[in-house]
């Protein structure tokens, strides 16, 4: 690459290339240590990450990009808008998981963008939820948005619906001005959170978050938390949906994010999920973020949802699930059956319950 071409690779050029690649936002910040280090260390020490041990591993690396890539000077933060209307039907799936796995989609674009950086002779490392970086504080510092009271990143033009990735590089680029906070006195996200996971402005106890409970938690969902999950089969969008900046939400331009086979469905859809074998689960959710919870996790979640919103017509499917080979599924299915029976108040409904048991 000639010297003139190298000199043309600046922050503006990187952002222009990002737009060509279909990235919705792109900003640049320095590789300086995070000003959130003390808060992050305290949050981790208090156990608020739950079973997500990777979030608390190597705190020095997570708060200083120069320990990840010696000589790092800049961090490019880019993101994709993933908003779309929630499909109709029983059982909600978080919008980011309705289509293809964003890790692959975003990584593909960032790797292409990194080609521009490496052609200058600079080193670069790319991360999409896979490296030791505090991505939302970095995005705020790069001017992409601000980390709201929900702890989610909010963009003035797209709302809170961004998936983020980072390029750490030894290339020195002009940093963007940080985005200022626009939450003001609003606290809708805190009020709306079904489980009280937003314990104070800008503070999240992940152990109470429905996204954590339905995705990251590998074992049994605490009994006292199950009714609070409502009809959420995978993840939760509640704090994003109530955010006033959500009025700027736009349907994603990325076709691969649009709803595929994992969205909501009718009564038979939830029943069909309960009947999936291990091989069928892998085939159906290949390329979907849902694959990572494994069959046992998804069926556990479906049982909880049916326990919350199901009727006597769901008892047959749940009784069958209560005989599943997986103990985790059996326990949650049995709980769901008891919950439906408890809600049956009329004599006619109780007769129907007894009929399912015969």
C-alpha cells in the first residue's frame, strides 16, 4: 500500500467504510483506561454478575485495552440496529434473538473494517462480546450513545437497540467527543423492570434480570422469580421498550436479523418446542443465539412461561414434559402443572384438569 493511501486512513475514512459495510454507528475513542474501573470492580466483588464468571475474570485487562493489545492507541466502536416489531403469538423472544446470531453478523462486518486498519501496518484485535472490554462505557466515550439508567446504551437517533463490537488498534485515530447523558429525571426503565433488577439509577443486579435468568443461568430458575418472567421465553426487552428514546426506533436494515424460526407462536408452537429432541433443537436453532441455552434451557423456559400464562389446554404437553429425560425440564414442567391447577377456580376447569390426568 502506498504512502498516500496509508495517510488517508483516518477516523473519517474508517467511519465511511463502516457505513459502506452496513454498520449503523461508528465512533472512535482512545485506548486510555476506563474511568469506571472502581465501580466495575465493586460490582464484580458484590457477586452481581451471578454465574457469568467471564465478566469478572482479568479485571485489569477489562479496564485497560493496552493490556489486551500492547501499544494500543485507539478503540473503534461500531454497532448494528436490531429493532423490529415483536412477532404475534404466545411467548416472547428478545428482539436480538429473532434472527441470525449477531455475533457472526457483526463480526463479519468488523473483520472487513479491520482490513482497512491492518493495511496501514497497525495491529488490531476484534471483539463482539468475546473479549475483555467494557463495551457500553467505551461506546459512550466514543460518542455513540450514553449508558442510561437501565445500564443499556441509548442512541439519540436509534434508541436503545444497538449491538456493539470493538476494534482495538495500535493505529492512532482522532477520538470523538463523549456522548452526554440524556436520561434526565426519567426512571421508566426502573419502574418497568419486572424483577427489580435495576436496583438504582445506572446499577444492575444481573442475578435478577430476566435475560440472565432465561439465558445465562444454567440451572433451575428460583421459584420466587418464575412468576415474574411472565411470557418471556428467551431474554427481555422491557427496559428498552419503555424508554422514551424508543420513539426513534427504526426497523433494522440487516435482513439477517429479521425474525426467523425462533419467534413467538401460538399454542401449538410452545407445545412443539416442548417436544423437540436434542437433534431437532440443534437443527431448528442452528445459527440462532437461542442455540447457546441448549435444549434443556429452552424447554425449562417454555415450562415457566406456560406455568405463568397457560391454561388447562396446556396440561397435556406439560404432563409429557414432566416425564422428559432431562431433570431440569421435568422439575419446571411439574411446577407449571401445579401453577395451572392453582389457577383453576371453577368446577368445570377442575374437571378438565382431572381429565388431562387420566
